[in-house]
C-alpha cells in the first residue's frame, strides 16, 4: 500500500514542479481576476473553473486534480486490501460457481434440481485447512465435542498430529511427508482431511459462517445449531446460512449436471474414470481401487488437473467420500447422505457412485479413513468487483466534469 502511495506522491511532486514553472506567477504580479484562458470574449468576472488559480484545484488538470485522483486511487486500493485481509490471514476456500438455476432433476433419481445459483468448493477440505480450524477453535487442546480424531494422527491415511506440549494455538500440526506409494508431490497438508464425523464437518462450516473466529463457541451455531451434539439425527440447515455443507441436490448437480443432461460419472464424462496415479495429467482419471491399485490412501486434493465436473469441482469421484446435509428417511432417518466413493472404493464398486446409484447414507458419527467433506456457499460480490464499482464511479464523475467543461466552452465560444 505504501509503495502505491509513494509512487503517486512522486508523480504529484513532479507535476507540481512543472506546474510551478509553467503558470505560477509571482505574488506581486497576480491579478485578482486573471486573464481568461478560453477563446471568445471573457465573462464579466472570471471565477470557478474559468479562474486560472482555482483551475488547479478542479478535476480538470493541475496539481489539485492529481492529488484528488491519487487519494481516490489509494482509497480504492486500501478498501480492496482490507476486504481481502479476512481471506489472506485464514483458511481460503476456492469455489466453483454452479449456475443454471432452476435446472430439471435427473429423471432416474429425482435429484439435482436447484433453484438458485450457488458455490461449491473446488476441492475437498484439506488437512492444512482443518488444522487451521482446530488451532482456532481449540487453542488449549481440550478437543471440544471431538473435533479431533486421534486416528488423524496415528493412521497412515490421516494427516494431523496433536502435541499437548506445544504452545496454545499451535497444538495441532500437519504431518510431514506423505504416505508411501503416492505420486511425487503428494503432501499430507494438501490431502483431504479424513476421520471426520458429520458433526465435525458441520462445525467447520459453522466456523466459516462466523468468520473463522478464535473461539470454541464459533463452531456451535451458524449454519447449523448443534448445541454440543455429536451423534444422532443431523439438524436442518438454518435459514440464511452463507457457508454450509452442500445438500444432496447441490452436490449431485455440481457433480453430474452439464447444463443439458446428467453425465454418468462426476468427471464430466460417461465412462467410469480410470484409476491411475502414474499420469495425473490425463483426463477422466480418479483415485480409487483400494490396496490393489493405485494407492492405499488419498492423494492431494485436485491432483488430477484435467479431471473435474462440468462446473470445475475436482475429486467428486474417489479420494474421499463426502457428506451432504440432506438426511434420509425411514430406516435412514436422520443419517446424512454421502457421495463420491473414496480411495478405498474397489473396481467392482464404481457403479455404486454413478448418477443412477441408489442413495448411500452414513451414521452421523461415522469416522473412518474414507470420510471427508467439502463446503458450499451462497454467491457474494467479489472484492475486486466491489473495488471496480468504486473506480467506475470515480471515472463517471470525471466524465461528468469534463462534459460540463465542454458545455461551458461552447457557451463561451
């Protein structure tokens, strides 16, 4: 920010020097009504925009105009920086926008129709993001409501360790390295967090909803009213929530819909994706196959750079099985529906996770090496867009000033 201001200050100083030598008159030679600068006869008294001295303090030109422009530009930059600070200094969620509101449901399942535009995270929530959450809501390391599962540290597929002797606010840390057999570049921090229950995922969403606060209470209300609940029937999403777990229809649409139809698999493709890690740059590939091939654990979220859903969400097949906030009925009453399959899905099980598969539900307190999640959100104006509005308004004001000057010039002529 200071660099921007210094750059414009230098410009202003240089402009002032030029202006001073060009049209600044010694004080003893100044006239109360200086010579009229425009063509045609002068008005009876020159003032306002026609006054040579006051001219430099208008939007037209001169030192005053440059100072005003500098202040306006600096204000816009400061606004953008302040607006971005809550994202830069915390967990950043990279979202994909899911448009085409009011789309029809898939006739085979009745799922996928969503009436409004929404956003879904491009990637599964990672160990690094969840570690940030843990250190914020549990600085003392007391593990309120079981948001940390010890298997996150002890199991090879988990990526987060707990050290009671570490300083307050840093008792949780991402494991170093990566599981054996994973592709080059794999790191625990970029892998999806596993061993999460539905309630742990909901508490992460609440924490986002409350602005990533440093408090235990910030994860108990927000998108979901939990009241220390850790098992049983999942609560409904609260009205007006802006950050939440996707519903069944929101997840299904983001994974399978492509504006005209529903593809068989959530990789914007019809055939089942190939389960490979030898070439992650291929299209229509996914991490599944269990111990047989290709891995015995998840890999980096978004590792398959050319395989995503139509809307740009990655790993919607394989890697980690993902929660939604839609509860079942009947025998599955209160249990959340899940999608995606995981790294442990076998070759024979792929058809269980395509667009025609029957609903799959998990207990709300299930915590296995397969269970992870991604979040969703309502659209909001981007920071840069807001700054652009401000800059556009300034440009419009300048245009109005110039138009007024031209009109006055025509009258004088």
